[in-house]
């Protein structure tokens, strides 16, 4: 558990000081001659940083995430995690989806144990850790509930615990709370920050909500559609941990305006 | 879990008892009217035997002569074996087709032809090929039981949602793991619906097969009683089949609730409790 709760609060933004865990150069994905999902995206993600990908539908943000996950191949360009080209899903990269994608016939803790089970034998330590992770995401007393007995927000909590159980430290989150109501989403975002700060994970977070993208991230990759392009990377200089009041400050809204300006041109 | 106050519960039980009594009273009335119709000559008792005669026949064919047991055994034996053979063949072939796109493509025209053919029309051919005995009945019932599980299993396997597939792949699950841990359990509800349909057609298939040609079985018994105008016994045989059908249906329902427990609230709570208990004792 020590590794999970390593309370090493992220220093503000000293991105330059940390090595890049993810580097993409001219990453392009074409689904056909005419359908270009992503064109020439060049970017790098420093270890331990939280990067949001924001943009309207069709800007290629989910496609980019899936290529990093090794779920779909790219058409051209290079994409490397920790210096190795991505060819297939890796153990240090984990993904979470908009839908909880839980298995209905497994209890919460059995769902959390799925990645362990897929990798080989499940030990008592794994079981203990799964329960601890469920507690970490705020699901005491629901370890043996089936997904159908849980609310949408609680299902996503299980899904987050399952992601943490994989042991991956590069987390790809594809609109993980997009299906939840506004209030639940806000609360989940704050908890997500607390948890990923705690484990020092690198996060790529896809969303189409500008304020959410900025509130969570050290850097915002602003993407525009048809063809999908990475328009600009915007730095977010606020210290962590962040309070929700941040979104009412003038500095915050300046960044919102900047991002909106980039998106508005398209 | 019942959390309502005790007074409320007694009240509900009282209402339930009353409802059962009303049902029984209506049923008794129907029997009385029927009996009276036969007595008064409105309905010809030779063709439409009165309930008392049917009841007497039931006692006779089950306990006095006891001749129904052998036929019942023959039919049930055919039904159970045919059901298992047909269902297992259907599911295994669907699994193979579900996993192999090539197999699926080349099988498709035959499946469409077979599906368009009324399976029971193959009955006389089966009897010509396999004789009057058990094997032709087994073949007919298996044929009748094949399609629903086949089609449903294939549909269920191909329905697996893309998000959960990606989730499994992102965790580096092998093809085998994806099949056993995701595709098959996810398809279980629709597979079970197919199996339930097969169970219902198995009994019907057995009877039709026996009507076509056989020396033993409930179909034979029913034909013999009807042809000799022993209507009370024909009705008694029919009621026996109704009871069997009901029993098979209920059994399937219970098995289904156990297998796909996560779709049934009561079962789900039970399993959740059991798994919680097993966990803390491990």
C-alpha cells in the first residue's frame, strides 16, 4: 500500500526537470483516404504530469488515447512510451473508459481483481490490495456488491480501483466521468486528483469540458477537428492541491478564454 | 428482505390467501359446469368426457393398470437425451462460428436453408433412415432443439460490447481469456433464453415424432386412446403432458435464475452475501 499512498505531493509545474514518459512525433491516424482522425500530432508528456486533451467530437482525442494504449495502430509517425515504440498494450499503461465496463457477474472486488487474474495467479496480497483500493476510492461496505447494485458514480469508482490494481503508472482516462451528473463529476474529479497525486502517476485525461480540462491539468492539449489536429499546448500554472474555488478566479478564467479562443477559430 | 411492519405483512398474507381461494372457487365452478354439461347431454360425453371420468382415468392409468409409466419413460428419455444432444451441438457449433469469421461465412447459407426448412418436416425422412425406434426420435428432437441455442449463442457472442472488449485488451487479456471471462458470460442470458425455447420444443418434437411412427411413447398412447374413443384416458394423458411441460419449464426457470444470477435481484443478493462470507473465511 505504501506505493499507492506515497504522499508525494506534486511540485507545481517543473515539467522541464522531469524526463518524458511519452513522446509522439507527427502521429497520424487515417481511417480511410478521406477520414483523417489525427494529423501530425507532436507532443511530449513529462513523468508525473497531468495532461488534459480537450476538443470537440472528431478532433482525434480518443483516437490518440487508443494509440497510446496500443489498442489501435497508427498510420504514420512515431509514438514511444519510456523510449520504446508502442506496438501493443503495455503493463505500465492503463486505460479507463466513459462507461464503467465492469463485468456484471463479478462483485466489485472481483472486478478490481480482474487485471491480476488476467496476468496470472491471484495472491492473498493481491486480494488485500484490491480491498484497500476500493476503500481508497471511497467504496467501504460495497466490496461484495454487484455492479447492478451500484450507482453510475460508484461503478466508475470500481473502474478506477481496477485501473489502479493494474499497477500501471501511466493512466489514460477517456472521459471517465462524462456520463455522470455535474455534481458527481466535480466530486469525482477532486478525488481523482487526490489519488493520482498520491501515487505520482502520469495522466492523460480526455474531456470536452474546457473548465474540467484546465482544473485538473498541468498542461492542456487543445485539439481541433476535421482533420484532427493538436492546435496548441497550454500550460496551467496553478499549485496543487487545488480547491474547487479556483475555477472562479480571474487567472483561471483567462486560461479558459485562451483555450476557448483556440477552439473558436475552428 | 422484508422490512415492512408485521401488521402489514399479516394483511398481505390474508389477501394472498383470499386470492388463492378465489382461484380455487372459480376452478371448481368450471369443473361443475363442465360436469353438468356432460350429464345433461349438451356436450356429448363420448367425445367430451366429464371431469369425474377423467379423474377416474388418471387413477386407472397411473395406479390400477399403471400402463402410462412405460410410455412416459420412453418419451421423457427421448426428450432429455434429444434436448441435451441438440442443445450441446447447437451451442458448440455457435461457439466455433462465433470465434471464426471464416467458418461463420461459409456456414451461413446452410444455416439459412436449415432455418427456412420446417425441421419437423424432416421427421418422416429420419424415420425412413433410422427406423421406428429411439435413434430416429433422438435425431428429430435433437434437430428441433438445435436452432434456438445455436442462433442465440451466436448472436450473444457477437453482441459483446466494444468498450468491454477494449478494456480486456488494454489489460493484455489473451483471446482465450476474453472468451471465457467476457464473451461467454456476457452471452449467457441470451443463450439461456435459447435453451429454454429448445426445452419447450423438445417435448412437442417428441410427440410429433411419435405421432409419425413409433411403437411406444406418450404420442402413441394418446393416438391409441383417441382412435379407440377412450376419451377420458386421452384427456388424462394430455393432462399428464401439461404437467410434464410445466415441470420442465419451471426447472429451466430455476436453473436459469441460478446461472444468470446477476439479472435476478433475489439471486444476486444471495450470491453477493455468499461471496462476501466466502471471502472473509478465506
